[in-house]
C-alpha cells in the first residue's frame, strides 16, 4: 500500500464513494475525472483511490460544471454505453494489475523472510524472524485469495515444493527453542504447504499459508512466554549461591 501523509481535519483523504455520495454523482463519473487528469488522486492499494479534499475543492472551483446537480439523480446514464464499457474495462484492468502486483509483493516478502532465517545464528532475534515469516505467510494467503477471485485466474503448480523446509534454523530435528509439540505442528503444516504448492488449488495454498502463520505465531508466543524476565537470571544465580553456602 502507498504510504500516505497523516490525515488532517482540514484536508482529509476522501474515497471515490464518499465523493460520489457528497456530489450526488455516479462513482463512474468520479473515476472518469481521474482518468482524464481533471481530478488529482492517489492509488492506495488494491482497487482503491484517495483524493485530498483540497484537490477536490480546487477542481470544483476551477470548473463549475462539475458542481453537484440540482437533483439527486445519478448521471451515469448521461454517458454512452461504449464510454461506460471502456471505463469498466479500464477499471477491471487496473484491478487485475493491482492484484497481480500484490501477489508479486507477497511472494517477494516471503522470500525475504526466509532468506533472513536461512543461515541466521541463534540469537535474541529468533522470534522476530519467526514472526516475520508468519506475517509473510499471511500476506501470501491474502494475496492469493484476492488474485484468484479474478476471472480466468489459474493457479500454476510450483514444482519441487513437496518436501520443502522453511530454512536451516527451522529445519525438523534442529536445535529449535520452544515446545516440541508446537514445532511438530509447524512441521506438519510445512509438509502440507509443499504438497499444496505442487497441486492445482489456489484456495488450498492460501489456507495452508494462513495455517502456517498461526502455527509460527504460536511458537513465538510460547518462546516469549517461557523467556526469563529481566532480573530473573540474577535471582536464579543468587539462589544457587545461597543453596551452595548452606
């Protein structure tokens, strides 16, 4: 999603639906203003445009013809069918491009999260790396589900995924901190993910990515819950000294 400046009370960001409702116009009309360059807007993620209140006011002031009509009837019918069809096709193409971009970014974040964990030494950032992978898995799940909603979308099997492991430090049988049963669950989900990636069901892949995110977050929660609090180590050491002196 595009980084946006903080919303202010005197110059808020408006969605196209909010503008259409305020001006008593069709959202198609608002989109056409943006497409023609008459209204400045910023893309904010998938299928979403945002417009500054100041930019809308400036456009209305510069072109009085764009002011709200006297009636509350939408003006979509004022456009010929071929214009509406072209706007709809443009919107559909933009939507597909947005979803494909989100899918690519989710895959990129997934690869980065795994790379950071690939040969990392055991350290205090272990749980952070786990949560990063979990977050990337959730992004994969959301992006895949969103992309597969588009017409003619087909999942392409990822060959060689069966039997996959996440990274060296997270490999089965490795020296992994945390409850063994929680890690067993992670291993089972990873095995399912490898099989799903080899298959043809995007929905199954998305579901397993979401399951993996939950399993990894559960491991991180368990590790952090068992971690000693500041001062506990010193307290334990003092207790050992007292017991030795007795």
